[in-house]
C-alpha cells in the first residue's frame, strides 16, 4: 500500500512538469517591439486605411493575396520581408516572402 502514495506523487509531479512546459511558449513577433522577433516597418509611406485595425489585417492579409486583390510584389512597395513579413511567417510556419515577389 505504501507504493500507491509514491506512485501518486510521481504522477502528479510528471503532470506538473508536462503542463509547465506548455506554458513556456515562444515570444510572438511584435510590431515595433524589441529583440530578435521585433517587426519593423519603415515609415516611407503612411499605412493605407485597409491595414486597420492591424490585428484584423495581420490575420486576413493572406486572403487578399490568394484572392488576387493584390500581389506580394505590391506588398514589397512598402515592406522589407526580412524586417517584417518573414519574422511572422517563420513564427506561424508559412512560406517566406521573397523580395522579388515570387
């Protein structure tokens, strides 16, 4: 009977370690943030109205490309992929944007 409490403690400890590992997530890319995942967008032009709100745009811009509303090449008029697009694309696991728009 003494083995049961020891087994219960071990199971609880293993579960606690497993769940604490789930909480250690990777820092998300942040616009104008700091660190290696900081997303920077040069202010050579004012952001178009359709980029607002930014959270909506971030989640939905792939549809504009896939639906042919605009191309990656048009995005490159304002965005530098290494400083903006690809940090987020790497984070979410989608293909990188090439500067030549392909």
